């Protein structure tokens, strides 16, 4: 029994996946608390921002850019579509594709949410320090590149 406990210590303490997911949950809770007045979840805010930045984007393009499974992305976008924040229509060139655009209501909710996001973002940056944030973002980018399977 003692051997099993010892064998579990490494995954519990040093597992990269566990610790990244744990930190992601903690930071997500912080951002969601800040965004609460808008009714948006942190993931929804991210999807709206990505849609805004990409303009009209395909589900496949968004999924690739966000490193998400297409079905998960589609499921996460349904509430945004129902609320009228995004529009999903058949593609112009390939009707099998789905194109996503931000609606006027989506732009308005982003206008409301962005100052709330900026406040929590600034707080996190001040707490961690800009050099640590810069290093963290660089390290996370490298981690994503290494982990992506093509």
C-alpha cells in the first residue's frame, strides 16, 4: 500500500497536465467573477473575442486557433447563438462549412465586458508582475506548440 501511495505522489505533485488544469480552473474562476455582471462565462468571452478578432471565421478556423475540438466549440457556441451574440450560417464557398460572425448584440456585450476583463487582467498582471506574465505567456505558447498533434 505504501508503494502505491509513493507512486501516486509524482502525478499528484509534478504532473504538468494536472497543474496546468488546476491553475486554469483557478484563473477561470477569477475572470468569471469579474465578468459576472455581463452573464458571460470566461469561455464565452474568449469565443466572442476570437470571433471579433477573426471577423467572419469558420468553425474549423476558430477551433484550430483556439486549440479546441470542433464539436466542443460548436456546443459552446450554441448559447451565444441563442442569445443573439453570434450568427452561424453556411459557408459562402463551401456550404458544408459553418461561418461565425459577431452580431451587433455580440459587439455590445463585448463593449460591456471588456472594461471588466481589463480590470481583472490588470489585477493579475500587477500581482504576478509584468516580467513573470511575459515569461508565462511565452512558456505557455511553447507548451501549446509542443503538445499539438498534427
